[in-house]
């Protein structure tokens, strides 16, 4: 990862709900994205130094999500850099508004009739501390545990939180239509992220995620 870029830092929600644009050469971007993603994953998995892992997990806390976006945001959804980008963006999304995210996740856990809340692995009831713990656990799992399991947990988190956003959007529609629309768009984006991450998990298990 690099500190060269000094564009205005955008909030995770802003990037999350919009596609990341850029004018650089696509071939160069793709090559750099795949090379850096593969190198980072192999390097961190090859060391037992907990400080290395912590620096990688907390990288966006210090440098901002744009630093990661420059490398990976324009990668295909079902690719290694695409998967890492989604994991980092989800963590930044969670930590930037832990209370709000915990609320939507908890609501989703209440309205869904699937095993997704259990797969995601957040403690219940889910508050800000629990949702931040989940975000950190997932990213730790990317670099230390079963990569596919980490992606599946992130995918489940997306589906649960999407359901929560949809439920709240429905409640708000009669009185706060603009906020309802914003939450609906967020729910759709989360649902898509969940599908992307699930696909990445399946590809990783077959050795096909590049």
C-alpha cells in the first residue's frame, strides 16, 4: 500500500454507495491490483508477527479508505483484489458508524429467517463494540484463518445488514422518504457485496480466485 496519493478523503458511506471512478490505464490498474493483493496476502500469512497483522488490519484507520481504493476499488468483484477491497471497505463502513451499523445488523437479525446471523458471528444483542469486534475478526481471518470462511462471514454480515436497512427503510417511507431511499440504496449495495463475497469464497475454495 502506498501513501503517495493526496486526494480528498471520502467517507466510507460515500464510496460504498457509489462506484469508484478513475482515469488511469485499466491494464496497469489491473496488474498493480492483482500484484499488490497477492503479495500482501502471502506476506502477512507467512509471518507470525502480531504487529504486522495489526498494522495491516488497522491500515485504513491511519491512512483512510482512499489509500486502499486507489489500489483495488476498480478490480473485478470476483477477484482477489476485489475481495480485499470489499472487506476493507466493510470494516471502514462499520467503524465509521458503529452504532448505526449495529442497529441495522440487529434489526436484520430479528427479521431474517436464515442462519446468516450465526454465520456472521456477531455477539447478540449486537451493539457498537460487538459490531467492531466482528469487523476486526473478519479481517483477522482474511490474513490468519480460513480465507473462504472470512469471506463467507462478511457475506453473511452484508445480507443481515441489508435486511435491517430494508426493514428500517420500510418504516421510514411514510414520513422520511429521502432517508428511506438512501437506506434502500444501501441495502441493495450490501446485498450485491454479499453476493460478490460469496462468489469469491467459492472461487477461493476451488483455487480459482485470482
